[in-house]
C-alpha cells in the first residue's frame, strides 16, 4: 500500500516507524529470525498499518527484514554467510578507501574528520548501539568520498550487515572489559590512520589500513564465536 499523496503526516509517520524499527533490529530488541508482528508494532507505536508497511518495504530492501512466504522475519546471520560477507567486506572496503584517498574533496575530508571525532565521543559517552551507528556514519562518509555510487550502496548494505553481525555475535563470548577496551582502542587507531591516509591522498596506505581494519572485525567475530585459541582446546585424537 503506497503513502497517501500529499500526506506529510503519513510520510513523517513512515520515517519515524522506519527509524524505530531499524533501531530495534540493530539493537536486537527484535530477535533475529523472529516473525515480524505487524499488529503489535501498530499498537506499540500508535500509528496505522500504512506507515508500518512502508517502513517494512524499506527494511526488506536493506536486508534487515526478509520475506518468508507470507510472513516477514527479522533477518539473522547464518554460518554460511560469514565467508562471503567477510570476502566482500574486505574487497569493497579496500577499493572504496583507496578511491576516497584519490578523489576526496576538502569538504569531504572535513566531513570524515567530523564523523571520526563523533565516533570517539561515542566511545567515551555512548552505548554500544550509539557507537555502532557512529562507526557506520564514519565509513559511510568515506564511501561517499570515493564517488562511486554503486560501490557506495553495496558497501552501505554490508555495513548494516556488519552492525547486525556484531550485535548478534557480541551478545555471547568473551566480553571482558579489558579485551573490549583493547579492541576499541585498535578501532580508534585504525580510524585515525584511515583519515590520515585519505587526507594526505595516500591510496596505498588507505588500502593497507582498510585491509587491516576489516581483518580486525573478522578476528573479533571469530573470537566471539569460537573463543580464543589455547592449548586446552586442542584434542589429541590419539588419546581418545
């Protein structure tokens, strides 16, 4: 069902519903794999079904919701998606950061700087959800500076997938403060290095740091899913 022509209220409701549902999905308030309950959302948000359905269309197009026959489900990450996700993330990240270092304008450099500093503030002051959003905006601004619309949109979709994956994985595993703080410190250092490479128009350096930064995320997810490697986890089959 489309939005009523000229209905500013309906448009605003659709935007509000979209932002709220996006927040709930990325924060795991809506459980991955769960059936999307349209009637419950309508009641909770106090809107008609039209803006909810418009928001659902947007979220399905972004991959945050998925169609399952006649039902809508909250998207979840499956094991089979991990390898292709990390391959695509690494390649696209390298390409876009490289292009950004070549094509960025002075105005875009300042926007990237602004988002980098906003991420650092979120580390000091915000929740993990706010920090994830700030990280998304930083990398999205770099993607815009690459001046490649198709790559930018694909990368944006991957960034959203990465936000879901990080929340889904980091609910379990080793979340000790020491390890988390060390991981965030590496993210901040990489962001600074990426910004410097782009500002100074050093594409090779941007490429190298982007590669390292992608691997940092991959290794963090692997640690959360599998735990840290250690000798006690190694089984000697000859002893069985």
